C-alpha cells in the first residue's frame, strides 16, 4: 500500500511540475507575441492603420508570425493596398530575446533590428501603438 501512495504522490508531483512548466511557456509565448505585434507599427508605412489578421506560431521553433493589412492612414492609399496581406515573422532566442525579424520584403537588417529592440519595443509608445491591445 505504501508503494501505491508514493506512486500517486510522485505522479501528482510530476503533473504539478509539468503544469507549472507549461504555464511558464504560455507566459513566454504571450510575451513573444506582444513584442512581435509591437514591431508591426514600426515597420509598417508611417501613420498606417493596422488590421491584424492572424497572430500565432511561426514556421520555425521559437518564432511568431503576425499577418496584417494596412487599412488606411495619412495620404491616399490605393484600395488594393487594403487587400494586400503583409506579414512579420519574429525569431527569438533564449526567453524573449528577439534575434531576427523578417517581413514580406525580406529580413530586417541588423542596425534596424538593434534600434527596434533598444529604443522602441519596450516603450510606452510601442505599447500604445500595439495593434492587438486595442
């Protein structure tokens, strides 16, 4: 009988540990998604209104993909522009370290990525412009 109780306690502890671990992954995924969404307004045309279409896992491990459309903004926007799907793929290293960003036009260069990470993504302006926070 002692083995049964120990086994049940061990199984319960294992389940608790797995649940706690998956909770961390969920929080990490949410942080990565937020950072990637916040990059969209910085890389879209200036003053553009963003319409999110999809936010989720990218094709590679640890990546996030954001599909969106430019709905309007200052200046004339051709109607075809609102139907064109754009995307952003953010690649992350350990934790929420953004290591690369790719758009439909290709990869964002190193200097732009550095400036995006260092001076924009964690600012109140980025939080206010986050298209998923509205």
